[in-house]
């Protein structure tokens, strides 16, 4: 129900196809004028071969200098979402926000848990946008877009308020700032983590600053969609030493 | 000489004191209004005990919930720099730019190599700002500020143009964007890496985009000084497969 | 039809009510930490009396220091829009983009002409969000929200491509950048004006830069919604001297 | 003395030469990728003829479409500054900050008053960077750079704290946000104006928001130097109605 948090545990992500599609564009957010001039002819589609036995992806056919270029398969879900609450038509599945959506964060992988704010009765979960692998930022606008079988479980934490989506992996707790610029996303990820440390670990404002100052790990998660994303990770091993 | 690149290899960083000083402030760049209100009373000095045998730092005295909080010592240099070329007085040592300076990047550690653009005869290298450990962003404005013995070697690559400073570790090549906002620093780090891949690996614009799209790893290096920093890392293992 | 431009001429805006509603909040985009702390208790509704004979609006009741505060009525339309083209549900009426929408630009007044990109057969024009007056930025999140009678005419320019919406007043041509940050909106407004000067005035890139450098007037139009807006105005008197 | 405010009244700005120098570049901050590609060959010097009798400037020689292009002369000072207080060497005269400096704001003209924070005994005022005219933003990196005779008077307000420089014209009070991005400059200009309204007009936080929401006028003052500038103007006529 609205006011709850949906807990989505990603149990298994299994690639079920031997190819993926991407491109060689670079998102506007990555371009200063030098780079804009350099890549002005880019934008063509690139096909990747997925070798599931070897666990690698290779461009198919490869460009001249990429004949031996192979990247590890790291299947992930680009989209996972509760339905946003709105009196109007909901945003499309290419967008993101407090409800989750098209976050394109490459640690939403097998074993990860995603926490989403519930805004509608029944939460109305959806997921998709299977990526065989993706660098930080999803710079090409597309990752290695493919198909996969997904197993996940869903749980509910009643009466809990969170900001933007949270993620938990074996090793880290992670807040995700999603906003119109990297600078604003950075503030949001930091503020959400401060709230998490305050609520679940009972830290004071001074303690929060000490933990963030010594333990923050920030990545750019995405620049390819309307919101930019920055994630803030804190190691669970470090948090385990906190006195509650 | 101007037009050359200075290659600084950090051979050894040895902590030589058993304490460091930091604080519990949070930099303005990290604050949205919620967090600004939450930490408005912060700003006091925090002393850290450095246990070099155990390899850990602990707040001294610790706040209530941080009684068992201990972080690994990861000594790093906040500042490393050639002198900027300028007809005017140079910027202070708190600033950063194409010449290096106060970059506060927590991978400038023992074993790293830093490449700096030379703007003056003799390059006029300086370094300092010893940090016993630092989270991404140097959120407190100060890291664990301390003292250390530094061993480094200096080499020159004649007649080479680079943009902002580059860093190389055992595992990665890294470009560093230093600019007035995270959004601009992001563009700069990306553009500098594109130039690196073009010049040293002979990649075409299309190949550059494919490698960045699948292999980029972006961190926020710093928000505590006048420039914000974003670093872009590409794995050397991956680059080793490129056909030159 | 898609590919055309819709020309909306605002003939008459007549206030038809003697009150408006606003509030005393300040949008997050306007707050640094000092200001966030200062206004942390703000957020209450403010009623304004509209004296249409005198042409002024006054807070009702006024706060202590605003007993004689009166602002000129300058009726404007916050929203004017063609329907966006999308396979998905359209964005809500609180959003903005190439299609127009909730732009909250205080020069969309009687006498102004708005040019909108058509993305659907029939264009599907809508308008609303009547403001009795509004400062730049719509800082309170609400302007003086009221009701008005609107007269406008609609025309079509076939087969013309524009970027974000354009506005024309008696004195100026105006491009509007709408994007996730002021920095990105600034680039967009500038780029759109460069296109306008190139297409309709046949200026070369060098001439465009000379006209912009000497004649640009930039305002912040809005910060209160998902997109920030910056407008770029060029005086028609100045353009009249250009040799086509 | 440090802690005072320097009041600089610009009495007279008289052009004393019949030419100025500018260029046809566009600053990086104005370029999205479309515009970067469009102007990639720009960057040449442009000479302007100043006709002081007619009060106009014209490109000399003019490009094809600018044969009749003439802009009004509006002499202004790009730089006006107290010396910054620093234990290190001061920033160069191309930079700006709380001390003033290279602000390139086109309303710092004859009749304007500039308020600067004093950081050194004697304040150590300097001024220069004579512009015959300049559009908002100083997009070319250079305005119409020329020479002029300057008459100004200097006064002191003892024991007064201000943030970034303030400007007063016949019609407006103006705060200037100078920061690494337009988004941050916008916050700073707004926060400084809130302080001004609080201190000199005794407004409460709610009243400040009402005055800003209905009366703010924001311009982009500059994008051509290290700091971006946004100015916030409030009409003195409106302020005259406030009850102190």
C-alpha cells in the first residue's frame, strides 16, 4: 500500500539469447566541444555476440582494433519499478524517479535487492531492459540490449519512508540519486544515505558525516536518460562495526 | 620543458605519525536542503588515531555509535603538481587544474603513476597534503590529514600533449576531469579518455565509443575544493586485447 | 501535421476573478545551505487580492512589512503546448519540453506569439495555468495562480523544424532552453538561437557569434518544475539591420 | 579594514578611442554538440569601429550580412575589485569571487554603485577591462575591448558583512552569484538577495519568499571566465513600498 516499501530480491538472471544490440553513439551529457566534433559521425548500430559458455561478449563483426576485444558478461536489469503515483498518466518506461524505473545501474544484478517506494495499492511492479553488460553511465544510450529469464521475489516493509530507490548487494548498501544533473543527483544520493544511516543505524549528524567522509564510494550510474544518476555505496563490513 | 609531460611514479608512502585530524562538516556541494538543515550544527574538528601496525584508523575519542568504527589505512597524496604556466601569480595550493594540484583523488597511492602537463622549464614539481585515508569526494573538506614520508621518481615524456592529469595504477588507466561542476568534470574526463584511446591505442571514434560504453568506470573523486573532480577508469586487462 | 510548426498568437488575456493563490515556499533549485536553513519553516499558502481597476495585486492579508506592497498585474499563461509525440502515455501537464508545456515564462503574455513543434496530426493544442503575475523563475513553485479569459489564434507553418519552443514579442525574438539544469538549458537556448539566425537570417557561424556576443539577453525563466528554463532574447530592432 | 564594505560609485565612463577588439568565438559553456560542430572553425579576431558621436559600434570591416549591423555603445567596466584576502598569492585579474574581480556584468556602467567586501587593510581597489558594449554572458570570451577614462568615488561602510559583490543602479538593487556553474551561481545570487532583504529591509523568511517570487529578475551576467555569473535584480520602486 502507499507508504510501504517494496523489497525486490533478484534471484537469478539468465541470458537466453546469443546476441545483443548496442550502438556507437555517445550521450550528449558526455560531450564537450572537442569530443562532440570528434564523434559527430558516430551513431550506427553495433551487434554483439554473447558466448554464454565463455562468459564473454564480442562485437560481431568487430572493428579493426577490436578484433580481440571481449568483455565479461554481467547481466543486469536496466528497469525495475513500482508504478509512480500520479493523478495523470504515468511517465513512460524510459524515465526514472523515486519509483525506480529506467535506472540503468550496472549493479542491479543477480543477488541484488532493490527497495522501491510504493505509491499505489498493489505497488504494480514491472521490470525489464535486459543488459548483457554495461559500463558506468550507459554512454552509448544503449547497453548490450538482449533478452533474459528473470527470477525474483517480492516482499513488503510496511510503513517505511524512503527517498529515491535503494539497492543492497552482498557487500554494500547503496543509495541512488536520480535528478536533472549530476550535481543534483550527487546531493540526492548523499542526502538519502544520510537518512538511511540516521534511521537504521541511529547515527547523529556528526557521526553521519564521519562515516560518509571516510567511507563514501560514488559512481556515476547513468547519463543516458532524462535523469542523470549517481550512486553512493557504503561497505556493509564497515557498517557492521557501528554500535546501535 | 613546456610541451613535455612529467611522469611521477609514487614509489612509497609511509605514515610517520600516529594521529590525523579531520572534521565532521559536509561540503556545500553535497547538501540539498534536507541535508543542509540536518547538519547545520556540524563543523567540529575530529581527531583520528592511526594504528600503523593494525593498519587502521579510529576516531579518538569516538562518538557513541562509532566506538568500534575502524577504517583501513590507505595513505594517499592529496596534492601533486607541476607549476601552472601563467604570466600572473599562480593559483594557491588549494586549487587544481591541468597542472594537477589539490586533486584529492584517493587512488593517488603507492604504486600509482601521475602524468602532468609541463608548463614551465623544470616543471617545478610539488606534492603534499598527506591523507591517511579518504572516502570519495573528500566530503568533510578534510580527509584524515597527517604526515608521511614520500618516495617518488620523476621522468619526462618529451613533446606530448595531454589535457587534465592522467593517472595509471596496476590495473587501470585513469583520466581526471576537474571543472566547476560535476557535469562539466564528467565531460572533461570522458573527452580526455577519448583522446588517450585515440592517440595511444589508435582507436577510431566508433571504437572509442564502443570501449567507453562497455568499459567505463566513473567515480566522483572530489567535491571539497573549487573544482569538482570526476575520474574515468578503463581496465588495463581490457585494453591489452586491443589490436594496435 | 508532424513536421509542421504551430503558431499561436495570444490576442487577449483578461483576468476574470479578484483573487489569486500563491505560497511562500522557495524552490529547491534556489537554495544553498544558508538559504535552506533560513526558509526551513516556509511553505504556507498566500492569498493575493487582484485589483483589476488599479492594475495591482496585494497580499491579503499582508504580512507586517508588506502592508503597502503592491505589484503590477501582468497576466500570462504558464502552459501552452502541442501534444508531445510518443508511443507511450504523454507526460503530465506539469512538465515541459520541445512541445511546450508548463514553461512558466513571464513574457508569454498578451501580444506574444509562441511557435511549437507539431508531433501529432492536428497538433492537439492546450493551454492554461493562468498567472496574474510572476517573477522570473516562479520561485515559490506557484505564481499568482488565478483564472482568465483567453483569446488566441492558431496558424501553421508547414515543413519547418525548430528545437524547443520559440516566442516572439513586439520587441524580441526569443528561444527557450528547457533542460535538467540551468547549465544545459543555457546551451540549448543558445544553440536554438544560432539555428534561428542561420535559417531565417542566413548568418554564417562567424556572424552568429558576433550577433550573440553583442546582442544576447538571457533570463532565467523557470526553476520550479522538472526542467529549468533559460530564455535568450535578441532585439528585433537589431535584427532589422541584418542584410539577408 | 577587513570586515568593512567598499562602496565604489562609477561617476563617469568616457570612451577615448575609436576602435575596439573582439572575436567570433563562442565560450564552451554555451555549446551543446550541435553548436560545437557548427562553430568549430570560429575563433578569429574582429575589429569594431566606435563612432562616439553617433553612439554606435560597427564591425570593421563587416561580414556580408552585417553591413548595416550597428549596436549602441554602452561603456562598462569588466573588472572592479578589492584585493582578495589570502595567505597565498592572489588569483589573477581574469578571475572573480567575493572580492569582485573580472565580473563582466554589463550593468556596471556610469551611475552604478558597486559594493565589495574588504579583505585587506586599505581594500586595495583596482578596476579595468573597459568594454564599449557587451551582450549578456560575454559569449565571445571578449566583449568590445577598448580604452576609457574612468571617474569614480570610494566610500566605506564600516563593519558590514556581504557575500558576493552587490550592485545598485538608479532602478534596481542587484546581487551577483559567482560560482562554478550557472546552477550554483543561481543559488548564491538568491541567497545573497535574501540576506540583503533580511538585513536592510527587515523582512521575515516568508516575506522574503513573497518578494522574490513576485519580483525577481534574473540575468546571466557571464559565462566566459572560470566562474559563471547570474545576477538577481529587485526593483527599487517595489522596495520603496516595504514597511521597515
